[in-house]
């Protein structure tokens, strides 16, 4: 029920995902049953009529409450235990599902995921990881919006989470980690960044040191290729929203200068389109919680569901738990 275009985009995205996913996968639609059924019937009688076995692979789970985007997350979690977000995550906590996807309130999803799925030992907060296009390869940026204020120790935790994500999801061993700052020197940045740099030097990771904003689009710095960029959620979300605006800006500028059709240019720059990636995993929780953009279209929801499937099939959460356990053992 969450998102600017819910529930139509959510239901349509689920049907589109079923058309592409292997037959063993099924989807639970969690929310107000009457509204979901109305949308589902309209879509199955229309453009989605050709989705094979759609009804058999869909389950509708009643959740009468809806968390509004403007609600304080803690209040919504306590006051609306029967919201689609709480019910959906509880399904996973109870072993009745393998992953959860929502385009609703990010704060509420982070809080509910932490409460119901719980964190891996050794973590104080989860982090949102977002893949960013670069001149080289995709770079994982975290945190991209869950935690606006972080300690140095939490930034080190994010580096460990990002390292496992890149290894398991992107398939790159020994990923290079950069700490976003205002200069590459270790003494540059605010107090938290300086302390995080010191801690990362001794963390046993492939830490490349501080990087600057200009290094992110290149996917590399003077010390080597970058695979993970660590920052707090305040900085990360600003970078994310700036990146989202680059594609339309470049399309419009080149369209005017070259007389090229903007739709063609947008297609060429689709790597800047958030709907291409669908959703961002909330790393650190003991399960799979995928955060989709509030403006998610059906295409974005479809791709977010594919991200969830990938996270489940690679046992990403279990790998994170083991790696964090190994790191704690090494520190002990």
C-alpha cells in the first residue's frame, strides 16, 4: 500500500515480476484486500491477462492499516501493528516468506525491519546500500538514507556490510572501500570522518582511504578502483538524489544542442534511472528487506522484486552474519 502510485503500480509490478521469474516463485500482496482485488482484477482483464498462472502464484494477505509517508516512524510502528509494512515483515519473521519489498516510508521500514527481523550481532544500525553507475563498474554506496547521523564505529560497520554486498551480489572479491570526505588526506573531514578513517585503517578491509565526490562518477581514485563508498545517510541521500537528476539533465541538454530525440537519450542514460535497479537492500537485518523509491513505477517494483529474489538466492543475509562474526572474533 506504500508509494505514490500504490496500489496500482505495486500490483502491476508484481504481475510483471511473475511473468519474468521462474515458476517456483510466488508473491504475497499485503494490504487492504478489497482494494488489491479490484486492482488485480482490472489488470488481469487487461494488459496483464497473459501472465501465466498469475492467480495461483499470488497470495493476498489482509492488512487494514496504512502508514502514511508523513507519519513519525516510531509512532506508526507502535500504533499500526496491522499495517501492510508490519504484517508483511512479520510474515518473513514467522517463516512464511523469504523477502519483503515496499515503496512506503523508509524510516518506518527501517524501524520495523529492525524490530521484527532484528539485527545481526555486532551491529547497532542497518544501512541502505544503493548501486551507482560509474565510468568503470557499479559502485555500492551506503548509507544512502537510513541514518542521517552516524558514529565512526557505525561507518566501519557500513564498510563491512558493503564489502559483503559487493562480493556476494556483484561478484567482486576483495572490494576497494573509499570513505567519502572533503579531501583525500586522512586529516580532512569532520570529527566522525577522521575517526572513521583511523578505524578503517585497522579494520582488515581493502581500505583505500578518503575519496572525494569527483571520484564516485569515475569509480576509482588515485589508489585504485572503488567498489564501496561509505558515508552517513545525510550525505548519501544527497548524492543519490543528485544522481537521479543527472540523466534527465543530460538528456535535455544534449537534446537541445544536438537536436536528438530526448527519449532516445534517456534510453542511453538509463543507468541513471532508479527504476532500472528497483530497490535498495537494507543491509544488517537478519532477513531481506528491500526499500523501493517512493515514486516507484510498476517497472521499479518489478525490478525491486528481482533484487529481493537475488538477495534470497545468494543467502546474502547469512553471509553478512558470518562475516560480522568473523570480524568480531578477529577483534577479540
